[in-house]
């Protein structure tokens, strides 16, 4: 996959795309606090191979902007295509030639249970990358997602009726993962590979109409560009950047409010009185969270839904728009008091007013219970 001779003393004029790629890597590393040891996740495709070349440029020098840098790479073989093992080994050889070390090929088994094939492959891939990062002591894993990937994700989110967090798209730095190329177009990564003498592998599944993202990439995005003019991808990526900032603020504010309101009573087996006040004995068999109904109802809608979702997530549930809307209706104190079943074995009910309660006694709290 590589015809580049790093030993050649001849200095070549730097291709503009190569310069932009290196600057993008440098900016992402700076935003992440200059992690000294990183891994590159590489499939052999143009995006991740261009990223590997940009990272290797600094790794060969042992530093970036005066900060120490070691860089290895991981090639994940999903085993979903004929010859995938050979492609992975060829990619690994190219990465080693670039100067990345160590380079590991990791075969994974994609468990296609309860989710689509794309999600299953992604989960297997990320699991392998995180395991390798932990094993080698890498503080960051770099991925080759581009501006085009960002635009496609926003478009898919719009089609699904997603909220600001999903429409905010991918971030250049989030937790373990760095995505330096979110400001670069896919065509630029091909330019980088060409300029660096690299021969990328083009995954045929990226154009397979069985996959929704492939249909967006091959059919929808070109159609939008032809009908609306150039700049659609950049516009969608700009939307992601704006909504991502909004989502960050709202999420942080919701977490602050949630922590100030949430009560976590002790299990009945340890202390009888707090959980006994909640209501149904059958319901309070697992971890429980209480939220005061009046205070939650008074929150702005954007914060209220997030606060409710945080309670569900803390108990291991998966909040959906429809189920959260049903939980919010409990706050109206009209009709059923629940329970509302939320995916992930979580139920939510409104605390009833006890017949023997003293005047002014509290009631109407939302009771979130895990039944795992």
C-alpha cells in the first residue's frame, strides 16, 4: 500500500492537503492536552490511512510542537468480507513502514443481536480499540472521520427526528477518542494518500445500498449538492458545530440540576423507612431514584427532559423520546400514576398521596426503579 521511500534525502514540496492534515492532527492533540502516547485506528481506507500518515510524521520525530509523542496503530478485522484478513495484514505492514509502532491486527466477532450490522460492527471495533489502548497505555485513540461523515450523521439524525445531542454530531475530542479530520473533506484524504505515495483500500460496503449510511453517501448527498448547490456538507457540519455547543451547555446545566434534586434512598433491606415511603413494595426491589415532581415540572422543557433522562440512564435504562414523554405526563397529576416502563428494565411512577398522610405531607415525587 505504500511506495514512499522515507530514506530519500530529496525534499519534496509539501502538498497543501498534507499540510492541512498535519495541522489538524496537531490541533486535536493540543485540544486533548498533548497525550504522549496515542493509537490510530486504521482500516486501510483513505481517511484513516491519511490520518496515520499525518500522525506518523510527528511520531517519527518523537514529538509534536515540543511535546513528546509515541504513536501506534490498530487494524480491526471484522471478518465480514472475503479476504479481510489479508487486507488487515497489508494495512498493518503499511502502517509499520510509516513508522508507527506497535501495530496490531485484532480480529473481532461481530455480534448482530438486537442492532443493525453497522452498529454491531462499530461496537465491536470500538471495544477492540479501547482494549488495545488500555493494554498499551495509550491516552487517546485517533479516528479518521471527516467533514463528510459529520454531514451524513447530521442528515441521518434529522431523518430520525433526533435531538440536539445527536444533531451535534461527533466532536473532535470526546473522552478517549480524537477525530482530527472533522474539518477536512473526504477528497482531501485521498489527496493526502496520493501525495504520500500510499494506496488506500476502498471498502465496497461504503457503497452498498443495503446500508442506510451508504445510501446517504452515494445517493442523497450528491443529489442535495446537485439540487441545492455546493456547500451542503459544510452547512450540515456547521449545524453540528452550533448544536454541539448548545447540547454541551444544556447537558451540563441539566446534570447540575439533576444532582441537586435526585434522592437515592437506601434499599428496604438496609433501612426500612425511606424506601417504604415510596409506595408499591413490589416496585422498590432495586436501586431507586426519587425526583420532586413540582421542581421538575417547573423546569424549562429542554432541561426537564434531560433531567428525567439522567435518572433513567443512571439506573441502566435507555430513554426514548416516546417513553420520556409518557414520564413527563406523570407530572401533570392527572390520569394514571404509572408505572411507565422504560427500555432497560426501568419503571417510573408517581408517588401517591397516602390516605393517612399528615396535612402538608409531601407526595407526587417521581419514583424511578431498576428491575435488573
